[in-house]
C-alpha cells in the first residue's frame, strides 16, 4: 500500500524510527508528534507545518501511512498478544528474560504496572501507543480536506479509512482495559487546564462510540481493496470488525460483570464502569445487534467473493502419489494446512501485512522461520531456524477425534490407553488408505495421536507425522538427537514440549536465509471466524439452538472433514453426552471448542475465554509437554509440567502504567493493581 516513508515534518517532533516494510501492502511509519501523558489530541501550534504536511497528495499519503503504523505488532514474538492464552510455549532458556515473549509472561502472572507488558495505553512493554495513533488519526481527519491535488471522492475514502482506524484503536484499547478514554477529536493547544485531563468512560458508552464511528466510515470505504492497495481497510473489513465489536459488547464479560467488577466505580457518579445489571431484554437486544451485524458482514463478504479457502496449487513432489491414492483426505489436509499461510487467499477478509522485514535483533519475528524443525539435513542454518516456539500439551487434547467429538466425549476412544505406544498403519494394513500421506507408515507413535481430526495433523508438528516445510515433506521424530528434536549441543534451538506448530508456516518457507522465508498477512479476521461468530451469537440470542446455528458451525466443520454437529452429537454410539447440542449451554461449549480448534494459534483463544468469563479457570493450570530431552518413545511420551501459569482476576484488565496515573489524577487504576 504505502510506498513512501515520510520526511521530517514538524520541527519540534519527537523522532521515531521508521518501520519500513516492503510488501504488497507496506505500512511506513512517519515521525510522530510529541507524546502527551494526558492522552488528549492536542494540535501543535505550528499550523504552518501542518499546512505543509497536508499540502499535496504525496505528503498526505505519508500521513495515511502513519495512521496505519500503530497497528499491533502481532508478528513479533516479544510483542505479540497471540502468545497469551494456553496455546503457545517458548524455549525454556528464555524464562528469566523480562523482555522476551511478554504475552507468556502475562500468563505466568508476571504483569506489572511499571512497565506494563503489552501496554497499549501509552506504549509500554512492547505494546503500541494507541492513543498516539488515535491522535494522529484525528489530525489526519481534520486536515485531509485541505489537500489541494486530490479529488473529493479520494479524500473521503482516505478519511473513511482513518476514521475506521480510530474506532479500531479504541476497540483494541477497550478489549484490554475495559473503560477507556474516548478521544474523538483534536483539542486545541490553548485549551483550559481542566480539559487536558481525561477520564475513563463507561464500557457501554465506549462500545457505542466505536460502533457509531465505524458506521460513519463504512459508506465512504471502497467495497474491496486490491493490487497495490491490498491490506488497506475496505468495506468488507470494516463491516466484519463491526460484527466482532458487537459480539464483544454482548459477551458476558463486557455486558454483565457484577462478580468481577461490581465495585469498580466511576468516582464522579459512583456508578460501575461495567454494565452489571443488564436485564434479560437488554442482553437479548445486544445479541440481536451482533447477529444482524454478522449477517450483514457475511452477506457483504460473499457478495464480493470471500468464502472458505480451498488449496488449489500444485502439491509437494513427495505428496503426488499419496495425493492420488488418498485424494479426499489429502485435499482436506492441504486446505487446512494452508488456510492461514497462503497469502491473500479468498478466506482472508483483513490481514496485517506489515511483516516483510524480519527483526534480526531484539524481538524475534513471528515469521515462519521460528517454527521450522531445526537439525534436519539440508534445510537449516541455526541463524535462520530457531525452532523455539511450540505448542502446549493442551493443544494435543483440544483437537477433536476423527468423529468430530472431544476426546472425553467419544465412546470409541479409550482414555486410559491414550499414552501407550503403538505403531501407525503400514502399506499392508487396511487403515493405511486413510492415513497415507498423513501419518508415517509403520512409525512409533502413541494412541493419542491416532484417529484424530484432520486439523490435528495439519496444524501441529508431531512425532510420527509429516512436517511440510522447506518445500519438503519431512518425516518428523522429535526424540532427542533426532532430526527436529532436542540437540544437546544447541539447547536453545528445541521445542520445549516436543510439540510443534505447522499452521503458521508456509510449506515453501526455507531456513537458509531471511529472503527464503515466505511472508503472508497475519489474519485479523477471516470467513471461518464470521461463521463461528454467527453460530455463537444466534445460540445466545435464541432460546435454544436451531438449524441456523448448526448450519453456521457446519460450514467450518464440513471444510475440516468432520461430521456435522447435529449428526454426531445425536448418535449414542459415538457421543457420551447425547444431544448436548440441543441445549444453549451445551452448544455454547461446542462452539467455543470449535473456535479454539479452527482459530488455533491466531490470537482468538485468549479473548474467547475472557469474553465468557472462563479465562481464570482455563489459564491457571501448568503448561505441560513431553520429556523432550529423551531419546526413546517410552521416555519421551511422559508428561511433564514445563511452566507455571497463573492468571488471576486482576489480569482480566490491563493496568495503566504508573507514570500515567502520576500525570493525570483523573485516571482511575484498573482493579487489583
């Protein structure tokens, strides 16, 4: 998108390092105005400089780039909120590094008020300074109409993009902090002192403002962006994010938190910041708003060609014979393996594409190279293949069986023998036809790894299966001193749990140099998310689940190669809790597990559990994994507690950094901090 990096534009500006990214959509950071601790959008009195900045289109384009430059850096491991939750775990040698993998440090109960990890209120501990970003958006909106060499329609479209970004940044703040400061317009530099100190607004008022602002932006956005502008906000993205905002507004954490925040009061009117007393009618109305917005987003996206992804490119040479012999299963595997990593595919509604430059020092990039198995002959140099970020054991259990049921709910599964060693089907076995190309033939494995759904094999990197990367099909064995396993001479380069993550790796990514890493836009929202949002919102809105709820979730399950929800859950020969799907509470559990699988490793799990007040219970158990330093299966497949996780009530809202509270006496700290 953005082709230029801005020059020096304001003489008294605080210089900011340019974040130059080269890709189809490039976000170039420009120098920003001085930070104001009271977070008000104060317009500098150097109006001549501002007039120059918005004098012509090329310079205004730099200002547009600046508005985008505050997007969260989910691509950088040390700054990514994707590592919150219970999916990821990093190498054990980085346990004591206070600047490493801050998202996981939060899950370990190590959040702080100075510095606040991933703090986006003022940009601390790896977080983006979103109020600075909002200030830049307000300046852009106030000035863009003065640009001389632009058509009126283009000015309106650029303004709409930035108006949406302003709303989106407010939403990202609300997700973390709950009640936030609303900054709708620039405040003059000569404003009265009383106007320079901002207050936190009630949560419902914040949601109302965000939705209203998105609604203002949508009519002037282009339906779809493409070519050199791909990655910019368009109508599809804005409508889909609006749907997400309304889903959050209706969710229990944000719409009824008496037991959490009933004593978190606004000091002025003594009323709680969170809506703690919503009656049934109010709650139902909120879910109806979410349903309507989701339906509108789905309608708009399908109208303009968005849909569920299917892989239609040549397969790896190693897979050609297996693909021909096991076509349906292999096609499903490829669909699921590449849904995230295939750049700009039809399922992606909006993605963060500012990932082209790999950070070679400081924060480690969330690019594919950190997931590729090291120590495999001819595929790596350790400088480009860190192999440190893997999955927790919880992810092994979370995926369904081949029947589309949780492990504990499937009558065909013997839970007591799950950790017993066995051997995968070989060419002489009847079962080999269905596992060909998925499992290694005649390989040592455990029962837990057999008879699982396709996403289990496509998303994870597991002993006894294939890892597709480096344009190769790698036979994976994570035992110590084996290819991809623990290497005593390189202890920093190993998967702590012995469980890898393939989903985020493009199969053509190689690890012999930075240029060989295949980059792609990290998904902010995609079609599968919308369908699962529809299932959830409808289930909550209705008195009991209906066919429309099942149809929405089945869109995702059909692509995943598992039975329809109403078919398998009504089968007493398969499901232990027969007809669980027919109750609202039961269907809620099913939908949330489906989201945890389909959107695994995409930053959704943490907020899904938070929204439904399950975060404290879900995220306080130790992170488990295999005995990765063991060289044999009998020793390797023993569960060990790898890392203490401690997520408490206070962690549900981010603290405001102590420096900000010392500057603005009107700000009230989040509970527990």
